[in-house]
């Protein structure tokens, strides 16, 4: 397996952004024997890596000076732009031929701009956003959706397979983001749809478990109905069984739907339900559901007990 | 198997409504050896059954006089009300203990009203709408979703298994309709969502087949993406591969979404995406898509070539 | 003025439904010198009228026996159907030539059915729903939107002008309801739109009063922005200035939007925003806004302070 | 009047962007005696101004060299960014203390970025988008919504009153855009709402003129119902009376709604109807309505004659 090559042969890998997701991802690189050159805007986030033997640097530029393969995992487009093109950004010191992999979930148009800027330095940029949350990051079974020049895909895959079980090549730069955004938009729509259908059925007298069973053997079947059902009592081991704790937060879903919305607006693509799904998650954020799992939309749509 | 009992033991079964769906359903009863007592408001619809040895009658009341098990398959709520409670309706001559099974797709509230009216005559009413279209009706592998008194379910199942491969008990009267309506609402939402996600992805540079593959192994997976993909060229043997001919017509989907809407309004259940899906299928009907398969929403959302 | 004719000349008027709205309306009839024959399903509701000299009866049928002009003001379609066609309903004893005016807000299709049933008895039915709330009912300046045979309009107007300042003839039976439903649907849409535009503007740094002023002199101007602005602090004497108390309740708006939805579904009319407005008011009812004025949608859409 | 000062006292004014709107606006400056320094990316657009005595330059930078008051009127955010910060942009040669007024309709966030960049050069930036179309531009009665430092407002107003009859100070930089975006979002919502309400009323049997009259004296009243009614035959002199030609194009409305959407997404503001209105105008663009007036949404929602 590509990741089990002797440590001796492994050159250092830079990792920028050691937050909830970046932390376990970088640890998996360490576990696979890669010397890690780490940076995070919060110095405390780096300490743990120092103890693990990683080198900690003072800026993205410093990372770029010491490593010719760098992975970035940042919360939003502006952060990514700063880390790459800022005053102490990667591009200040990046070496020709370096491979820069951005696993942040950002606007595909921004990924394309970053790629252009990177290309001018003679380095290579790929976007590789992930699906699967913190749990999958820890377990090393994230899915990576990768966009960029196809010849560089194998090089990227070598690193990404240390952190994920599924690494999919999607096409030119930005298509990794596009794939993620499209998947999450469809996911949000199906989840809200499942919540509506389950809620309506319950009110019309159907038993929730029976209704889920019927949907799952019919054309209404979807991941949200058969794997992540939003109605408490229908399935075990999902956020709806645990008061919507854990899982994929409503704020994060709202963020991804915002990216889908911006991409759709920029490409003049009508997305009537995607757009409405975005609005519903925004209303949920405004009504106290920000930190709950996105399947809590079932709870949001239910009539309050007291009325 | 319950349907292969010797003909000798079979008492006649009434069948009212011999349209696109009722015709092949009734034929399957004949094939299984049931003497059929037929009625349709259009006399021509009955001729074929006369040739098959069925008795043809002049009114629903006449059917009720001669058969104590009756199946009805009608296009809408008012038709069902007329056939049961009209001047020459079933209830005028129904015998005590008769089993009346309505396979029409109608408002569950109307099913409940019919059940009450039937109950007063000492007969039994069950709602048993189907999923699967004309093809499934011919092949005898419809799915029946059945609502009514549980003790009568086996009696209903004996007949329904002659016409369907899947007969599911859903609960009290009206829950068969409820299950169908909820499934189709979720189906419409997922289909539009799939069309939006595929369209957006294509515009962002993704190959449609690859995008479908990614969705289908991720949390966006649904029946509309993995079994009935709306994008031409992604799958074979589906309406999108055949200019959206055949399949489940946009008008019929709009009708079912209208029933969902009425049920949701009556029970004060919020269904924001179901409601929007209804509107989109209404707009499609207004823009010339009435007779196309409901997956043509992909075509509806695409930018016109000429602009 | 038509209402100030000498009492001697006035024949009794029946009034059925003495709730929040019916009570002050019937009192205005009394004030104008009409002997009132009263009925309400809750006997307590009638007491007050006994003290005012009205005759109180035991059933709608009894009212019909004693009065040949009757006004009904009921909360919903099923109530109206019961009062007209029930076991002790008006139609049991209505006299030929009687004028029956229904001021309830109900499905126009139900108004048409009632009109047909009334016509068979030789009496005349008109629908005359009102706009303006309890305050306008007390002050006698409701608006009546009247549907029915045009020749009878003057006779209806004689009574309605005692309770309202504006009596508009809309066309055949059901068009009174239609006018009210269409107005309220547009009102709900404009109100939500105003709330969204004001909220967005405030977040983008605009002063709410200034923004309202700009909208009101531009093409965004509407009754909700210039007469009933939903943002606290912009106007005085409106519910938004009083914690959204009083005014037109969210539940009532949701009810009217439900009627619009049912009418649109039955006539296959696409109403994408009307439908979404309905869903938003349903969600508000589910989230504790049921009894607040419908302009509280501004509050519903705002981000919570604590997040 | 401020614009009638003797020509002798007038210093030159730069004007960049001489398209459909910019052309008549710049002409009005010339008419008021201002020497104009013109630039457009298409040289042909400048010729006409050469004949009118204006100086034509080779780049925005050249304009900035020769004029210390500049008005820009550009089709989109990227154009504005290029004209200000590009290789030959205004900022390359802008003089300290210059007044730069951008009348383009763009993302308020971009206006703020431009303002920051301008401020570094010691010049002043104001956003001043217009409402009113080409006709108002010709007639010199546009409305300007102005954002920027209040002390500079009078200086801006001096120029803007030559082109518009209404110049409103909205607040800090970006609030001019914000006001325009909010107004147009509410306008789009009310217009679609009016189209839906009129269409539903007509189908329920109401005469369109009568319905418009009722709405306009009730709480459904809005600019779209009383000044720009979308139903052919209701009003004269509006696009609906002329096959939806002229007026404010569907594409332009879709563009403004896209800006509203982006602003709402960036500020995490829920705009459920604004978002849906955006989608409806996108679908209209995709279905052949791109060049029709935005009130053609009435036509879009109607059932086709042939079905």
C-alpha cells in the first residue's frame, strides 16, 4: 500500500489548518510515517503536533519553504485566499513543482483563482474537499473529491489515502468543490423532504417506523430516509436518536448551501429547491438550531407540543 | 399460493373503473381465475371484458348486487364519491359483509368519509392505492399500500396479490393513501433536487455520469439519482434516455402533489419543499410538459440552447 | 341613508355565529334598528343579545323559520356546511325568497355548493366575506366583498352597510371569497417580502426608518411597507410597535393562505410564492407565533440575539 | 439651481461606461454644461461624445489624470473592479481629493472593497446606483441612492441632480447598493405575488380590472398592482399593455436578485421569498423570457392556451 512505504523514503508534508478536521487528518499523516511541517493561526493548535514530533512554523510561507507537498484545511474562502496569497502566504516562498492540495470547502470559483495564482509560481494546485465529519477524519475514512490536472492525481492520492478510504478524481480544478457542493445540496433537499414526508405521514396516522420502511422500499428512498432517518425512534445510532447531537451541524450545512447558492447565481443556474433548502437552514440557525445536526429539521417543522 | 386455488372455489369479484390502470389489473384477476363483474362509465371500456367472459353491468349498484368483493380504480376523489354514494352507487345495493377495496389515489380524508358511509351499510371499506405504473399493472407487480381494519387485510391481500407483488398493511383507513402521498411527495422533491444538483454540477464542469456515480456513493444518493436519473446519457432504459416519454406523467405527479398539499393544509403540517415541488410541476404543466415523464424537470430547469 | 329607515318598517334579520366578529356585527344591526333573531352553538354567546332585546333561538332552522334575511358568520367551511345543510340547518325551514348572506371566510368551492343547495329551496345565497378585524367590526367599517346574483346585491347592501363602510360587488357566487383570498395571499407575500427586505437592508447597514422611506417612494412600495411596517420603531400605532399584539393573527393568516392553496390546487393554478408564504406562516404557528400579528414574520426571520 | 451655474465655473467631469444607461446620463452632464472626459471599453461608444465636444481617452487611468470628479456606470462587479483597480485603472493615476462616484449596480461588499482601495490613494469613493430605466436616464429623472461619507454628499449631489430628480443619502459606503437591492428584491416579490393573485382570481371567476381595483383599495395594494399591473388589459401605458416589451428586462431583474442573494448569503440573512423570486426569474430566463419586461411573470405562470 502506498502509505506503508518505509519512513526513510518519505519527504515532509506541510499541513496548514489544524482545527476540528485538520487535527485528526494531520495525525493520520503522522501515523503513516510522514514528517509533518505544521502551521495554524492559533499557536495552541500546534502544540499537540510538536509533542508528536512535527515541526511547527510561523507562517504558511515558512511551511512552503520547508515542504514541497502541502495540505490546507481552512474554514472559508477568505481564509484560504489569505493562506495562499496573503503577505506571509504560501505563494511567497513556494518552490517550483510543489503540490498544494486544498481540502477546505470553498467556492469553486475561488479554487480556480487560487489555481491560477499557484500556476504562475510553477507549482500545482488541486482542490480536494472531504465528505464525512470529524469521526471519519479520525478513523481515516474520509471521502476526498479531487479536482486538478489528472497527471498529478496519483501524487495527491498517495497522501490522501492516508486520511481517507475513498479518493475520487472529479476533473479539472474546482470540480472537487463542485461535486461536494452538489452532493450536499441534494442531501439537504432530501433530508428536508424526508422530514416533511415523515411528519405529514405521522399526522395522517402512519406509524413512523412503518412509513420509513415503506419509503425505503419505494421510489421515495434516499440516504436521509434509509441511513440517517431524522425521526426519533426510527433508527439507532443516528443523531435523531440522540437529541440531534453530533453529526453534521446545521451551521455547516447552511454554509455549504450558501456556496451552492453562490455557484448557482454565478452560473445562472436555477436551483429552486436548493435555494429554499438554504433558506430553511438559515431560519433554523436564526431559531436556535445552529449547533444541532442538520436532521433536526424534522424537529423544526413539527408543531410545538404546547399549541 | 393463494391465487392458484381451483376456479370452482372462486366467487365473483366486482371491478369498477377499467381505464389505463384498471384494465390490466382486472385482466390479472381474470387470469387468476376470478369471475369478474365489470363496470365502467364508458361502455367501450367494458367490451373487451365481455369477450374475456366477464359479466358487464349497468351501474356500480348492479356490481354490488352481484359481487360481495369489489375493487374500484378511479381517477379522482369526486369520481370515487360518485361511484360509492351516487344515485346508482355501490352503497345503494351493497350486501352486508361485502369487502370494498378502493385502489384509486385520492385524498385520505375522502377515503375516511367513504369508509364511514360504507360502515353504515354493514360492509367493509379499505383504501389500497398502488405504486408502479401501467407496466407494473400489466406485469402484475404493483405495490399496494393498504389501509383499513387489520382483520380484513388477509381477505384483501388474497385479491391484491393477483395484481401486485407487494401488498403492505399501513394501518387504519386512509393510511394507504397517506403512505402513497408521502412517498410521492418525497419522490418529487428528490427528483427535482437531483435535477438541480446534476444541472449545477454540469455547469460547474463535472461530467454527468461521473457526478451521478459520486452522488450515488455519497449522502446525496436517492432513487431519482441511482435508479431513474433525469439526465439524458447517464442511464439506459429510463425516460430520460427516451426524450422523457413513458414513465410517470408530470400531470399525474402534479395531481399527487396536490393531494399532499391538501392533506398538509388540512392537518396544518408545514411542507415547504413539498409545496414548492407542487408549484414546479404546476408550472411545468403550464409550459407544455404535462404529458412528459416527471423527470423532465431536468429539461425544464436547463437554459435554452438559443439564449 | 338606507339604514336609518324608521324601525317600524324593519323586518327581523337572522344572525348565526356570534363570535369575535359576529358579536359586534350583530350589535351594529341592532343599533340600526333591526330586530335580530340570534343563534350561536354556544348558548352563552346569545345571552348578551337577549338583554339587547334580540330573540334567541335553538337552531339555525328556527332562525330560518322566523326571519327571511339571515347573515351567517362562521369559523370554517365545515361549520358553514353544518349550519346550512345540517340536521337542524337553515335549509330545513328556510322560506322561499329568503336572502341568505354568508360572511364567513371559506373555500369558494364550498360557497358555490351552498348556493346550489340554497337555490333548490327557492331562496337566494350570497357570499360576503369581510376584511378588517374586530376593531373594524366594532366601528362598523368593515369591507364586504360580495358574490352572487347581481339583482340581489342592493338588498344585501342594505344590511351590510350597517356593519361596513365598503360593500363591493365582485361577481357570481364565490367571487367574494375569491377576492378576499387573492387579496390576503398578496398581502401575506408582500408582508414577508417587506420583512425580508427590511431585515436584509438593516444587516447591510441601512437605518430602518430611512429604508422604509426609500422603499415607500420607490417601486418596492406596498401596504405592508407604508401602512403596516413590520419593523419595530418604524411606525407608530401598528402591531410592530406593540410587540406584535392585536392585529391579524398568524393563525388566521395561515388559515386564509390554506384556502388560497386549496383553491389554487383545485384550479391547477401555479402560486409559487403564495404557497411558500403559506408554509412560512405554518412554520411560525409551529414555532410559537400563532397568536401574534402576522407582521411578526419580521421577528421570525431575525437572527436570535443569543447566537 | 446647482446645475445652472455658469459654464465658466465648471471643471471637467470624467465618465466611464457609455452603454445603454451611461450614454444618456453623460449627455445630461454635457447638457448641463460640464466638460466631459469620456472612456468606454468599446471605442465606438465614445464617438458620439467626441462629436458633442467631449474629450475621449484611452483608459480609466487617463480619465483620472484629467478629471477630479468621475462617474462610473458599469454592468457588473468584475467590470467595476477592473475599471478601478486594473492595470490601467482609475487608481493608477487618481489625484488626491478626487471624488469617484460609482453608479453601477454591484455587490455592496465590492463597493466597500473599492472604497477601501480608493481611500488609500487619498480620494473619495461613493456608491450611487440608480433606479429608473433608460427612459428615466434620458429624461434626467433617475433616482440615485447614495452611500459614502456624508460630508461629500453635497458635492456628489451637484453632479447627480443633472441626471436625476431624486438623490437620496442612504448612509455609509455600500448602503446605496443595499437600498437598491432591497427595493428591487421587494419589487420582484410583489410583482410575482401580484401575478399569482391576479391569475388565481381570474381562474376563480373574477374580472381582472375589478380584482385590481379591489386589491388597490385593500391591504394587497402595491406598486406592481396599482402602477405597473402585469395583466394585459388592466392598465394602459405599461409593458403588459404592449406584449411585455420595454420596461425592466427579466435578465436585469435576475441579476439584481442574484446580488440580493449574494448579500443575504454573506450576511446570513434568511430571505425565503427573495430567494424564490430569484429562482423564478432564472427559470424565466431559461424559458425564453430573458428580454421581456419582468412583469411577464404573469404570462409565465398562466396555463398555455393549447393544453
